[in-house]
C-alpha cells in the first residue's frame, strides 16, 4: 500500500481508505450480517488500509470498533456528527447546539471502543449552515480536542447538493480545519480548480469521496446523467446519446474497467491524499484497492476527459 501524509497533521496513512457509508455501508445497506461487515474491515486492514472512515448516521461505528479491536494503535479512525437537530432534514436550519456535538462524539467513542478519534468531522455541511458551525460548534470542537477526545478537526461537504463546493470554499478561508472531505470524480472534477489548490497551499489534509458513484458503475445512471447535461447544453448531445460514451476508458492500454479508471483518475490528482472506497464485499474491496494503487491514466485519456468534463460542476455522479 502506498503511503501518503495527511496535510500538516503528521499522520501517514495508506492512499486507499475504507469508507463505511454510501449505499453499501459495509454491506449493511443490503442486508449483510454484522460478521460479514466486520470481515470486510479486517480484510481492509490485511490489505494495508490504515485509514477508516465512518459516521454516526451510517450506523457502522460499532462494526468498525469491533473489527479494529486490538489494532487501534495501527490505524487512523475518522468519524462524523450531523449538525442538525434529530428529526430535522439535513438541509434544514434547525441546527445542533454544541452539547449535541459533544454527546455525539462521546457516543461514537463508546461504539468505536476507543478513548479518542483521530479525525472528527462536522458532517455534510451546507453553505447556509457554515456560519453556525463557526460561531457555535467550532469552539466546542476545540475544547474536545484540548480534552484529548479528538486529535484533528474536519468538515465534509454535502457534494450531492453542493456540487460546486460553495461550503468548502468558505471553510478554507478559515484556519481551524485540519481535514476536509471533498467530492471529486471524472464527471465533476471541479475541485481541481476550486478546492485542491487551496488545500495544497494551506496543507489541509484532503479526503476524496464520490470517486465512483452510480453514473460510473451503472450504465443507465450514466446515460440519464449525460442526457441531463446535454439538455443543459454542457456536453454534446451526440456524445450523450452514444451507446458507449465512456468506452475510450477501457480501450487497450487504458484501464480494464470504467471503475478502475475512475479510481485512478482520483488517485493521481495533485492534492488528493486519501481515496475512499466502500463496499460490503471482500473481493470488491480488493479490486478497488488494486485500482487505487495502480498507475496514472495515459495523458491523452486525461486530456480527453478534461475536454469532455473539465467544466462540469453541476452534478455529483450519484
């Protein structure tokens, strides 16, 4: 497993990180047993993964904690707390008070079977919610850091809605974020210009999510997304209507699959430090990690992708 430094945190981890959310949630999303999901986490550790990301809302913290029992000193653990009050829509304005964030972290510590987390994120923050985070939640995060309950403070965007990174652009004007999680993929690479230059300059650790989503793993989802982009005038309609629009990614000498190309596209982007992948299958996990640690896509392929999608910032690929 290739190793990378996480910004200026001093942490060094494998470039492939295991995410415990998404539609799979380590297999819990489609009915896997707890034992099966624990096996995925343990297999990730065996494959060299040392960055493990979860969140209270994923309901996978207990699985991660159980799987990493006895190995905590070898890994970096990241979790998150939602910033809205219970029962409030995630896009809403009924925002969490500091004591809810503290209670959330303390609950996460119990489930993860640890006395601290390495990274604690405010989860899925929207642009209109950011000021509340700064004014009311960050002071509590700093207190909990001083108490040793967390080591580094993070924030994640809600990429499925905030596809042009408006919240993170605001956040990166401030200096208290050690880690950010940003959506980035070959269909919407807008973080390349809007986020990654700033994280690199400020040495903010950067985790990549949404490397692969429905549009890059399901042909019907890709067709629907491309037709929407064509309707908006953002891509050529003939390209959107073609039978195999991303077929050039699987040409000889490029990549064995679109998913492989998608992970490699993210892995070799300057400023992309940890590429998160999530699954409930050990075999699938092994394939994804092999893709993440594989070589850069050919220059001509990258140039073609830039011409097709370099300007896109209105979709997430979900």
